[in-house]
C-alpha cells in the first residue's frame, strides 16, 4: 500500500498515520473502504502488531477510521470525520472510552488476568439458572412499570443487608440500579457539573474515571497508599481545588487491592465536614472481604456519604442485580489462595507489589524493566491474554508501569507462560 522507512527520524507509527491520512484526504481511500486487518498490515510491512494497533488507534481518534465489532476497520464517512485535539507536545488526545472497550474489556480474549470480574466457574451459575426457572414458573405481573426505585422486596433485602453492615436505612432510601456502574453514573450526574473539581482515588476505578471525564469534570487525584490515603497530600489537594465530591473505594480497592484503615476513614469524614464535600463510597467488594470492618457509610450513617454496593461481583456480572443465598466463605477462600499464588509468582519473576491485601480480586504490581504497561498489554493480547494496564486507572491517562492482576486467574496456564517469558527476558 505504501512504503515505510525504519531509518527515518519519524516514528513508524507517525509514518503510518500520515500516509493513511493523505490517502483518505486525496480520495485514494474512499468512505466505507475496509482497511487491512492489524495482523495483515503488520505482516505486509514488517512492523509489530503493537505499532499498527497504535496507528489505527490514532486514526480512529482523529476521525479517519472507525471500528466495527467482528468486522474490522473502515474509512469513516467524510461528513462524520472530526479532528482530534492535540496537547502542547503535539500528542493526540485519544478517545479513551473507545480504547477501554477495545483493549481492556475485550471479552474475546481467552485469558483475562486484567479483567474486573470472576471466571464463570467461580460463580453460582446453577443457582442463578434454578432461580430464573422458578421465577419463570410463577405468575408475575408484567403490566405497568413497577416502582421507580425498584422491586420493593429486593430493596427491603438490601436494607437488611446494610443493617448487618451497621448502615441503618429505610427501604425508601434504597434505589436499585443495573450494577454499580449505573449507580456511580447516577450519583455523578446528580452531583457533578462540567468544570467541577472532583476528587477520585489515584489510581482509581477505570469505569468511574471515564464517566466523570464524559461529564466534563476536572479530576483531582487522591493518591492511594497500602493503608488507604496519603492524608497530607489529600488535604492539600482539597484546599487547592475545593472539590464538591470525593468518589472513593476504601475496601479492597480496584486496582490496588488496598483497604483503608479505620483512622483513615475517620480522617476522610473529618475532611468532608471541614471542607464541605460529599463522599460517594463504592463498596462493591464488601462480600469478598473476610473481615468485618466499618465503612464510611457506617461511621457517617449517610449524612455526607452516598453508599454504593453491587451483587455483580459475587453472583453474576451479566445479571447486574439481585442476591442469592450462597456461602461467601468458599469464594473468599479461593480468592485468598489466588492472592498467595499470584503474589508469589509475580515476585518470583521480578514484579514489585503495591501491597499484599490477601483478600479480594486484585493485585497492583509493576516490573522494573517495564516503563509502559500498555505496550506489555498489547504483547499479551497477541497471545490471547487480557491485561489491565495502569494508565486506564489514572486520572491523566499517562503511560504507567503498573498493572492490575485479577487473582482468580492465578492458575491460568497462558498467564503463567507469559509471565515466565518476562523473567527470561
């Protein structure tokens, strides 16, 4: 299609982007034309798959290409093309939500140690199927829209669940949502306007960060530590930016796996009172915690705290709502074993761990020889492995050496082989 010059001072990625843009602008490639697949282009031009993925990403961000699921890349129609913004260094401002969908949440990859959900065989799938069959056999009123806040018996069950966690609420205070992502989105839409400073965990919950960027919020990072937060820096940033709200995940946090101590929880509430902001507590991994411990909501009793929970992580990610009776201890034991196994493996191949939570789904780790985990994630994807590169959890989306590992995949053969190659390198 065109020639590349590996000896040029212009990076190969930039050469590919430049040539494709010229061909589209000149009409050589017309709207709707299908592009070579990433692997085809890489093979034909003797470049790495990662280089082509990077180039295609940029062309999508610039509005020249569009991706269609299971079909590949096509030239975007001229009427819908747009120009991507660039920063002062001339780097492209990427559509990060598109990147998240394409790379991070690609369920087509067989091995998923970077994902945020449990493997299907870890879930109570037969119980879910049995319950759905029983529900289908009952006479259910399908007329009307039901109660806006959700099915009352389920809200009452959530009320009782929260009471067991020492959060006292009435059923009318409970709103059922399609998983925690919708709950976080509703809270953000209620509390945040474009241009507002919003405090978030750094690194933080990837889905939330993208939703807040979409709303036009100004993200302010609250650096995490193994004990919870860097409290001095947290207060300094609150004073500087005066955020309206703090979205945080104190317990078994994604991606670090860390849990905030009781002293840190108290301090966060003191700062919220002193500087007058709301705290949105994302406690979706409470059922995975082997210890009974307080939450921000239990300490505050929902005076300044909005509490968000989920059933998706322990029952079924696809169902998005509902609780079934099951033994949580069994799941906790499997995760604890996975924590030990994967931590040992990562340390053996040279990784540094942010902390060792010994519970929950995640380990946050980096390798001294890897400066950009995104590049490693692309290499892993070539071997049918999904990793969680650190920039997805970052406020500024800058390249990061950190990776989020899901310990439920600690025994996955593909992951083990891939990690061993890192040690050999």
